[in-house]
C-alpha cells in the first residue's frame, strides 16, 4: 500500500517540478523490506526546499501542515484521505558539505534511480536517523528495520557516509551504540 501512495506523491511532485530523493521508511519499503511505515519522507535540493511551500500550493492534493527550519510537514490527498508527507532540508544532513553536495552524493553513490525517482539506500536512511540531534529515538525504527530483514552491517555503511561528509568522529560512537542496542534485542 505504501508503494501505491509513494507512486502517486512522486507523480504529483514531478508535475509541480520538485526534485527529490525518497528517504525514510518508504525508501526501505520500496527496496523490498516490509517494515510497516505509513508516511513518506523526501529530502530535497536546497533550492527545492526553499521553494517548496509555493510549489505545493500549485497542487490541490497537497496542504502544508507545519514548517520548521529543517522540515516541512504536509498532507497529501490519497484515496479520499489526507496522509502525511514530510520534506527535509538537505543542509541538516550534509555534515561539512553543502546540502546540494549531500544530494549529489546520495544520487550518485547511495540510491537507485527508478521510474518514480531516486530511492535512497537503507544506509542513507540509517545515517539520516543517526545524524540528527535526537538520534536515540530512532533506535526503535532501526531495530524494526533490521528485524524485517535488513542486515546489521548496513550500520557499517553509515560510518562510510559520515566519513565522506566529514562526520566520522561524531557518527562512529552513535553507530556502535545503536549496534549494541540492536544486538541485545534480536
């Protein structure tokens, strides 16, 4: 069901000219692991994020619900129900690079281009969950994803991403802590 929803949202985003990468649980589900996510997350280019509110107004299927510095939460009309879609600012995840360098890196090396657009690899999703200030709260989602079949070794790739973005020293302890928690609960 999430993939039908995702396909509709991607189609609408293309129509209003938004460049995106699918991230979060919907990216993991689209790659074949059924984790039971219900919302959709996108990371946008820097320009795309700054223009997003105005672009969403071009579509009657979107409404903006909340805007904070790093995220715009919206609702999208799908099957007669408003469903959550979140748009993330790439600057929040880019480390010592620019937001657009982060987007370019993910598109080139850490995603798959499909008909609906770029779908981030699981290590990008885990990286994004662990790089934010309140990263500990995402341990349960990572555990859920690993229980659904993702290998624990995906966390090793998080360190590789962090190194590329100049955040290895910050991220390595977070990854080790997450591995320990995951392994104790499997």
